[in-house]
C-alpha cells in the first residue's frame, strides 16, 4: 500500500535529488523558480512521473533529453533554455493532497533508467507552507521576512515534489534574495561566518545563496527562511567535527546566543556518546518571529525555534534537546508514513528524557513523564469522539489529513511504550546497546512500526537469551499499537521527588480558598525558590500555558472562562508570541465558538496559514456538533 497522503507514483519511479533555483519576490510574496528532479525508474515501461503540488502555478515542464543548457549568468532561472516542452497534466485539486502533476515520459524506459525533469513554477498566496511577514511583523520592523513549515504535507506547496517521508532525497539550491537566506542544508556560499549578506546592502542588493544537502532527507525537512538574519557560532566542542551556532534578527541575536550557547553543543555531544555520530555536519538553530506555529521544528541542519524559548534563564532548552534528538530519530531514521509518526516523536521524546537523566537526574526524567501523562490524558480526552486518533498506530485513509491527528498522543504514548520496553527487558544496561543497534541498522532509512518491531525481536534473538524473548512475548503489542480510550495497556509508576512538592503546594493553595481568616495563611516566595520552571506555573512556558487555559476554560460559563477567552485566543493565533499549533486543537473547542470566530474574522490575514487552516476545521466541527 502506498503512502495515503501522496498522489505521486513514488513506488514506480522516484526522485533521488532535487536542484532548486529560486528567486524570492518579497513584494509579490511569491517564490519564482524551478525544481530539477533526478528520477530513477523502478519499473520497465513506466509512462509518467507524478509529483505532488498544491497551490503552485506550474508554467513549464521539460524532460532531460530535450534540454539544452546555455549560460545565462544574469538570471539563474533562465539558465536552462529548452527546445521541446512536455505536455504535462495538472489534476483536479484535492482539499488535502493538492493537485497531482503528471509528466509524460518517453517510451521504452527500463528499470534503473535515470532522467532529469525540470519544472518551472511559482508559489502562490495559497501556499500553506509559507508565511510572508511584513516588516512590521518582525522584531526589527525594517525588513520583510519569509519562513516555511513543511511538515507534515506542505512541502508540495513550496515545490512540486513526491511529498512522502518514505523517500529520502538529497538537494542543492541556489536562492536569489535581497535578504539573507537560510536553508535546511550546508551553506556553500557565501560563508555563514562572513559579512552579513556577503557585504552587500541588506534589503536592496540581490545575493545568490548556494546550499547543498548531501544527506538524504524526507521532503518535510526541506525548509527556507529569509529575513534580516545574523549568525553567531557557538564555542567549538573538543574532539567533535560538527559546527553549531545560532541565527536570529540582530535585535535578538545576543539573547538567543545566551539562551542556547551553553547547552546545545553539550547535549549534541552527549547524544553522540549515547547513540552514535551526528551525520549532518552542521547543527544550527534559528529563532523565528512569534507567529512560528510550533515550539520547534527539526529542519535538517537547522532547527527552527519559537522566540518564546528566550526565557532569559535557559529553562526552556529542552525544546532544543528535543529538536536535536530528531537528528537521529526522525531525520536519520524516518517514519515511512503518517501512520508511523510515533516512531519520530515517541522515540525523540524517550531519548530527550534519557538525556535529562544523564545530564540532570533520574528524578528529572520521571518528572517529565509525570507531566507528560497529564498532557496525554488531556489529548486522549480531546479525541473521545474520534477514538481512532487515540491510537499509537493510525491507519489513515487515502486523502485523510494527518494534521487532524496531531496531538501529544504519539509523543507520550510512544515514549511511555519505549520506557515500558526498557523496564521489561531489564533496564538501560540492556536497552542502550539495543538503541545503538537500532540507530545503526536504520539510519538513513524510512521505516514502519513493523520494521521496528521485527528489528527488536531479531536483535534479542541474536543474543539467544530466552528470558529476553519471553519478556518481548509478554508485551501486549496490539493494545499498545491499536488501543483506544483513556488508559494505557500498562500504567508505569514514577519517582515523585520533583512532582510531590509542587503538588503539595498546589493542594495547600487549593485548600486555602476555604480559609476565612487570611492572616492564618502562610505562603511566601520561598515556597518555590528551589522549583525549576516545570514545577512552577508562572513561567512563560507555552506548554504550561496550554495546560492553564485548558483548566481555566474547562467550563465555558465560568468567570475564569470569560476572563481568559480573549487571552487564550491571542495565544492560539500567535499574536502574543506563542502560536503553538496544539492551541487550536486543544484550546479552541473550549472557547465560545461565536466569540472565537468573530475574533478570527477580524484579522484572518495575520495568522499563520497552518493556524488558519486548523481554526477553520475546528469551526466546522463546532458547527457540526451544535
Ligand atoms: N516535528 C515536530 C513539530 C511538528 C510535528 C510539526 C508534526 C508538524 C507536524 C517538532 O519536533 C515538535 O515536536 N515540536 C514540539 C516541541 C517539542 C519540545 C515537544 C512543539 O512544537 O510542540
Ligand atoms: Zn518532535
């Protein structure tokens, strides 16, 4: 069965490399250019290659035997002059999957044939992956800004691609822009640590940025950002070959450097010690404007981060730890389809918390699981009417939107399942060598839950210890994969050293509301002096905020609901800086629908296109439920 989220024929003929030539047009808010695919036939007599597109304006398509290259140094997009164009067909627009682009091929193609297919195209206003910001929407207010978000299936709105994570592609790109350009790849020229914008006038002069991604990556990791961006390298770590640094608008560069410089390299090095070498050469982070719809996104070589991580106390670096962990789990070993998304997020969450244990304490790791179990309960509750999405392994129908299923469930059920396996198989002494073998076996591949399960069995079979095989056989695999409802197949118990003081204090506060004599109350700032940011609720931490709104808005008729609805809406929509996409899913249904929609209608244009899409879906569901 092919990936149900793509219309491409990647099982018959597939892209191995793409060469992009783009011009960024900030005035018209479009990218204009071409994508040259190197495709490899897997079948004799294949007649066409099909790409995913959505909201793209396709202008011309040519196949290599008809291409004549001429030099045209002034305009990269015209460097290819063609004598014969092929007659392509653009299919009808499917709401989720977009329009399939059919490109006919010459007769007589054989398995193993390699061809080049160049598509000349433009993005449009409807390209969901792209948010174009006016200069007023940026930190510096002087220059426009562009950034992309391709996961799960928006890469097809940035370029015609076989948009499925079951393929790993390399890419090269030349991007002409009046503002510095970043891509999820290795910078070839001009150098990252050279003069900003190659010493040319930022916002005025066009500079060509050249990048190369030599490691195969899934299409959802293709990413671009362009704005008034500056770089500051992190200190090098002895004995490590990779480079790491931070990108941000100049106004935020020092704060960003301070927040992440101490921990990024340290965690990356520790992770290498645990699971094996970092394969991408460069690990940079980019601090985005507030409307970036996630806490973080693990784009190859360049994690995107929300600016709300700049807490000023380095307490939110766990998001960086999460994103850099994806370099192995997600970017290295990739889920083959949305169905197996938990392999990305569950593994990453499990390893992220393992690092917490090694660099902090076992109690810290357990505390994260305790917090996670609350998030899991809330997410499961949100899907009571759609229990299919409560599953770890979700069988999507062709054309079903994977964003509908996005929640904490794959993160929390997935990481808890792995922790349960670790405990069942005899703890970290046994599990760590297994993890290394898992990474070594599947690094660079796209896999399903079944590949993962077959490997864990074969790994323990190889060592022939019956006790371990008995342990594996004791696992109720089907309940973990397909279980629905509020409960996990097995409830684990955790070290409560860190959670207990927080819960105790909360209980005291809760009880105090019935105290008539307030002079008897004994609370002070010293109560929380020793707490970390996860133990407090006053922090700007977006995860905590999400939970706060979930509580405050639980009863829509309550006073707290009317007090906080406006604030929650500001937050959900990213206006006040934390446009986390979990917001629309979990918070919006709790707000008076009419109020929410009135608010939305006032400023629709300001919202991130993905947030816009999700809000519209929630609206339709609210109407349907009435
Ligand atoms: N890859 C995800 C973000 C994502 C998932 C985007 C699916 C689109 C579709 C990223 O690694 C992530 O999990 N981000 C989290 C933060 C993390 C610390 C849990 C987020 O933004 O909430
Ligand atoms: Zn993640």
